[in-house]
């Protein structure tokens, strides 16, 4: 489990992380999302002692990273896959890391097999592709068989097969009860991989909720309806205080009623329905909307229409399912 309490980091006059409070729970894949400059990397660096907080603290399993006698066996981290000696082979690199932590040699062979690098174990890392480097970084993170993983952009450079592989790996590790904290800009992959989300912008917590609730909140109650009696259906729905907007000769956009309620009302009125589809935005659309005001810069491009903002959880709970209040857990690096 990773816990941050009032975590703050300032560099001179710039505040990179601003009073973050969250916890990352074991047993699920938690996505850590935010625009460039939101404070994600700084938060991860503070989790593993590479940066010192200006205020507050962040702990892993109740302890500061510096207090672990064998940190690789507690926290596996991938922050920069290229931070390796390019003249060493993959095997020698992992062996050197293992020896600093008292990890047996056989574990090196195990993680090389786990990430699919056994056939190139003797090849110098300097000749690795970006994807192979990412796999080696994941092997390093897994070397101590840790219960907590903190991974920054782990699918960067991977081909579709590699992306599917790491998705399955992370979900399997979470199912084993491990804490998985993953930062990524690839929204489509986060929608498939993560169960929970921590979203930050300009160093502050924006959302802490499940992926399902995050998308549902952004989608609102808009339903697409098609009926040969669309005009009559609109009259029925308007009497229920719904907002109906014609979108075609036989189609309506309905806001304010669930698809189930619309279906029941149409049935009671004897109105046939040919389509009844709840509107659901993508994770990317939901993310772009909720972080619209938290980006460092924009490109001067036309902005898409704003979708309903994710709702703030009642009570502003800090640790569970909140949007706009703070709570979550982070992972450490080896």
C-alpha cells in the first residue's frame, strides 16, 4: 500500500506537487494520470526517496523507502528504462542489481524469462530497441519479487503484443494482492488495464475514483433513442421533465432519464423503439474534459465540446472514490 499525506514539493517559486493526499490499495491496478507537468513523476520520485518532500510524507507499507533494508524486495520501480550501463549485457545488469540486495542468481534467469528476454540475455543493453529496454526495466522492477510496483509509462515503445503482455502481467500481479501504481499517457490502454484512477493537475488531486465511475460521471445521463414515433415519444418524455433534442428524422438525444426509464415509458405509451443506447464517453474524452483547466499549455487547436464534468463524491472523502478530493496509493522503485 502507498500513502501520501499533505505531500508537497516546491522548487524555488514553482510548486510541483501541492498538498496531495491519497492512498493506493493492493489488489487492483491503479492508474496515475495527469497532463504534462502535473506532478506525477515528482510524486513517484518522492515515493522512492529520489526527491525529498517540502512538506508532508509518502510511505510504502507504512514506512519511508529509505528505511527498507532491501528495498528491491519491497518496492519495484520503473522510472527511466534507459538508466542502465549500456556496455553491460542484460544478464550482467540484472545480476549486478541482484547482488546489491542479496537476491539469488537464479532470480535473474526467472525475470529474464518472465519478460521475454532470455534469448538476448547476453546482448549488450546499448543495442536494445526501446521496447526491449522497457522489458529490461520491468525485469529490474520484478527482480526482488516485490509486493508493490511503481511504473512510469511502462508500455512506452512496446508493440501491440508487448502492450497486451504487460496489461496481462499487471492484472495478474494485482490479482495476487500486490499494489500496482502505473503512470501512463495512453488512455486507451489505461481503460483496459486499470481498475482505479488517481488524476492530478498542476500538482493537485483532481479525481480519485474507479475507472467505471470516472467514465460514468463524465458521460452523464444522455441517451440516444430511435423510434418511428420520435415526436410523440418526445412529448411523453418531456412530461417526465426530460430534456429531448431531435437529432434526426426519427432520433432523439434524451438527457435526464436512464435508458431503462425511457424504455418503460415508451412501452407504457405503446411507442415502438428501434434503438436505445446510453451515451458513454471514452476515458480519453473524460480525462481531457476534467483536466481541461490543468494543462501547462495548449496547442491553439479547437477544443472538443465539453462533456459533463466528473462529479465530486459526497463528503469530499480523501481516500475512497472521490473526485476533486484526495486519496490513493503509490508504488516504489527498485
